[in-house]
C-alpha cells in the first residue's frame, strides 16, 4: 500500500521530509501540500512533488479524501490546530516538535487521541532513531548497571540574533528532554538552571551558556550544558554513569587525518547533517504505521511531558539555581 501524504508547512524541514518520502523511502507519496505562503508550496510541488495538489489551508488538506496521512511541519504555534483536525478526521499525523505551543495545548491533543481510542500521533523527536543513541540505550539497558548520573552537552556554533534565553529550552534542550526519558525509561521530578559566566558572543536577550540539572523519579541526576554560541561546531555529547560502568554516545563517523603535524577529526557544523540518517528511519517508521491506520514512535504523551518539563526548565531560569518541581498527571492507558 502506498500511503498518500499531505504536507502542511513547506519550509526547510517540510521540503526535506517531502524529498525523503518521494525520493528516498518506499511506501509513501506526497499528494497534497499547503503553506501560508502559497508560492513556497508551489515551489515544492515543482521541484519534488509534481503530482501533489496545493490546498489553500491545512484544514482543507486534512479533509481531502485523497489524503491518508498528514505531516505537520508548519510554525510551532499552528501545530495544535492541525494535529487536532487530523485526529478528528481519523488520520495518522506526524508532527514536528513542539507538539503544541503550550502544555495545555499538548494536553488537548492527548485528550482527543485518548477519546479517539487509537494512536494517530507521532512526534518528531528523531534522536530516538539515531544509530548512536540506539546503541547507547542497548548498553545502558543491559551492561552498566542502574544509571546514576548523566553528563551531556548540546552545543551550536551560533544562533540568530532573535534567539532568546527561553529558546535554549523550548527549541534546543527539548530534544534532550525527550531522549533522556527514553534512554533511562524514567520521568523527571525537578529542574534547576545555573548560569556560569556569559560567553562573549551572548547578547542582551540571551544568557549563554546555561546548565540544566534534571532529577528523575528513580534518582538519576542529569546535568546538561547548553551552549548555543560555542563557535567551533555542532556537538552533541552524552555520557551515562552506571553502577557498574560508563557508556558514552559515539561520535559521528568521520575520517581522522594526520596532516600538517596535527592529528584531527572534523566536527559537524549543521544539525541536519548530524541527524540526517535518523530522519530517514523516523519517517520510514511513520509510513509503516500509517499504512496500518495508526502511529508509532514518540507519542502525544511524550510531547505533552516534554512541554511540561520545558516549561519547568524555563521557570527555573528565574529561580537563581533553586529547583522547580515537575509534576505529571497519570499517564493514560493508551500510552502504557
């Protein structure tokens, strides 16, 4: 079965996902497009999906009888309305993060999916599909004993001038929030944020770097450095200290050189290059589930928990290092 896919939001990530589905993966075809900038949708149609119909609104695309499943890759503030519409239509929907602009919005999606009675939503937390994280989880689950401490870092070479302090949580650290829950099979109970001396490239709207400390229900402490103007490259690090040993996230495959009296390994500078393969695996997972009329991978519940946790972390940015409690409602049976 070929799953007929509609894409809402044809910017960089929407275009890249459309390319994957039409040119890389099997089992899906882009048949519908929508964007607030119609010219963007028309451009994607011309370049990648010539058979696709361009719709004036996302809601019209979702309602189309020719669309089996939906990709939501529009602005984050629009995600909730489109995901809710897809659930109401009974269509599987892949939603890039964030699931919704607020935790309350994510809860409305969870409630709608629970009322529907079947999983339809997959959230775009692609790190769960990264080969390095998958290998790390296998070791954490089986070889190093109970996790005690996690040391991690999320470093970007630079960010735009409009990037502010809360965005380090909502736009950057959100991936760690999800992947650590998955990696440790645990939930968070508190968050702290500590600001060391500001880097020279920080500006009035951005305190950079920052250190986020999460404590889990099982007692694991996770400390993550977020440094979004590190200058030298895009660098994701993770080390799990267990009772019996330590496991580290492997570095991306790269050619080591001996050149000019220097032993060197290149460091990536673009997040799309670092996780390019994981996007393929992620969307292939969605296509397989959508062919069965359902969804797989990270759930609406995961998106909701990430929203609650990120809100707590942002609150902790203003508490001078004091912890902020993270309280989760009972998880619905649909997501057990």
